[in-house]
C-alpha cells in the first residue's frame, strides 16, 4: 500500500480541561460516524459494510484505546474494486493532554500480486471539509488552517506576506491574484480551496494586496495580474523562485476545460504527495495504545490463578505478537515504498534542474512565450535593467503608494516637456531608490506636470 495523502488538524483553544476535550471528541466522533452513514452503512458497530459508489466491496472497522483521560478512536474504510485495486481511508481522533487531534490518511494499492500501474487520483475526503467548517480554529502545527480567504487592500497584503515569510509556517499557501477585479479563470479560488481543504490555505488577492505582496517578497517571488502561485513553507527571499511554482494569467486562460481539470489534478496531487511524505501522525496515538495494552496485560497477570487464566494470557501475548509482526511487515513495505519514491524524486529533481538550465539559456522573450512565466524582474512593463550609469536618464512611473514609499516601475519617455523640479517628493525618491537597489546618487529628479494617474518622474543619474 502507498500513502497518497495525510491530514493533521488540531483543536487547542479551550482544550485545557478534560471535560472540554471529551465533549469535542464526542462531537467529532459523531461527525465521522455520520459520514460513514452517508456512504450507505447501517448500524455503526465495531465492523460493518457499506455501498461504495463504484460498486467496490466496501467495509469499515472501528478501533479505540483509553489511557486515563487520554483516548484514541479510529474509523478505517476499505474498498476493493473488481480489478483488485484497494483503497483505504482512515480517520482517527486523539484526546491528548491539552488538545484534540484529527489525523487522516489515504492509501492505495493492489489486493493481489500484479505488476501493473495503479491509476491514482486522490480527492479530499468530505469529512475533512465538514470538520474544517466547524466553528472555532484548527491548526496544523504552528499554522492555522483556514477555508478560502479573499483579501483586499495593501495592509491585508502585507499581513499575508508576513504569514508566507514566517519561518515556522507548516502548510503551503496558494495565492490566486485577481485581474480586472476577477480571477483569470472563474471560480478558480473556490475550486482550489475545495480540492486542498485541510492541507493548504488558499487566498484570493485584489490588485492592491498583490502590490503589497510584491513589495514584501520581491519581484521574483511575486504573484499578481491574475497569476496563481504555490508557496511552500520555509520560504527564503533569495532562494530559487522555481521552487514555488507560478502559473500566469495568459497561461491559465489558454486552458481548455479538459486542461483546466488536469491543472487542478496536477496541483492537488503535488500538495497531497508532499503531505503523504511529510505529515507525521500524533505521537500520542502510540503512547495511548501502548499504555492501554500494558494495562490489559498487567490486569490479567494479577488475576491469573488458574490454567485457563494463563492460557488466556498466552493468547493475548500471541495476538499482540501477531499484531507487532504485521506492523513490522507493514513498516518494512512502507520503507521500501518511500525509498522508491525518494529515488523517483531525485530523478525528477535532476530532470527539472536540466530543464531549468536549458530554460535559463533561452532568450527572455522566448522563455516568457513558451512557459507563460514573467521574466525575472518584470512587472507591469518594467524589466530587470542593469544599474544606471553616470549621465543616463531613466523614466519612472508611480504605480501604488505604500505607507512609507511609492512603488515605481521603469517606463519609456512620456513625450511631455513640462518637467518640474521635485524638492519635497520624499516617497517618490524612496520608491526610486528601492527599485534601484538603494542607489540615491542621481544628479536631478523631476516630475512631469502634464502626466496624470500616478505621476511620471525623470531621473538623470
């Protein structure tokens, strides 16, 4: 079996008291049982069956363990198709010392020995969206898990940029930038939030917020003008921007309905694959199960006074050993699978590096046309120019006003002749300096009295 996705959702606020944790567990368990019933299961017992949508042989089982105030409960659903493809979904609820954690995993494999590719297209289980919509806050490690957000304004964009840059962020962020007050593809933000519930935060930004994102993260890691970008955790401003995939508006708009479906599937699989390899289930699960098992053996040893009692104790030891052997075999299989996936990822990485080297060798315009990606440093007509030389004249246009400086782009001559000296334009001066990597050694800076809509500036270096 191969794990294809994993989810970790934690409740922390108000979970300091055992009564609050017990009530939360009871509610969450009821939601999971209701989810099983929607699949066609009748009475919820230790095991049972239900009707799979595709006619697969479908069963479920429940398991639980208790260690004083701490509890663990798990529902596991198994579906085996007519072609011997096996799918397993497991959802566990753990009442830990100061929180309640929901851990879910999806696995796929074969129910028989057969050398054949297994088609995998995992989807977010409906129970994850149901729980995520529950009132209150969910966390995955440091980061709060959220449903779709739509942010407007420069200040909101700065706040998002701080979230994206935070070194302890634990989930990916998908940013969907608006263009002309709408998304490049209608409903794209809602679709991505639906696909990636519980393992990524999806945010839709207006143009003002994207300017703040660009100002805070830099042009190379920006997302604007209808683009979509995936920001992985542990982002560094100076790292290779290709680690955080970007899809520009022209590229998205070129998608047919079929290609749009494939794009969603590609992005979904990319994030789910990462979760399968990196999301670790709560350690409390093993602690609770081990403690409960030790207590059962200790109680039985204390009560063992006859041959029948000793036979029962031996039977429990045998059952426990069988479970450990099965677990070891499963872990060995998973280790082999992970080693194979690591080897595949190394091959993919080598191929990607080769592709990037070839792409960087292409002319800038050819790369932009072929890949739908803005060349490094390009934003709204501005290009990544060399540093200005003495005597050179450049023209700058104000695109937006940040709190302490103007955001500028390099443009061509406006053609007007009404240039005026700029004596008190502190924000404009700071904007030009920021764009030119801190340089302020210009000879003269002038403002065009004829231009409107943000202002035009002429600078002689």
